[in-house]
C-alpha cells in the first residue's frame, strides 16, 4: 500500500486556503449611531438581571468555600 505524502506545494496550498477562510470569516463592521440603541438593549446583556447574577454568584461561592474570580483555579482550602 502506498503512503500518502503531501508535498511542500500541497502544504502551502492548504495553508493559503485555511488563512483565506479565516480572513473571510472575520469582518469589522462599523456600528452606526442609530444602531447603538438596539445593541444597548438589556436583552443583549450576558446577564440581563445583575441582582440575580450577584445572588447566584454569592450562592456559588458560599457552596464552594471560595471567593474571587469564577475562572480561577483552587478553592478555599488553599490548594490549586
């Protein structure tokens, strides 16, 4: 059975196709002043109710025995 070997030209072609796809997937769109009201709508927030989010974080940290950033490693015992 023959081994499938990719040449340097094939690798370059694959790299060009992938990079072109990444650049086409990205875009920079200027937000017009009349569109900012739509984006500032509370429904667009990650946590639309900040009081409920604070209460949920308080309960989480009370159960975990830790406080601070939710993304940090370790707990209240001092271990990582």
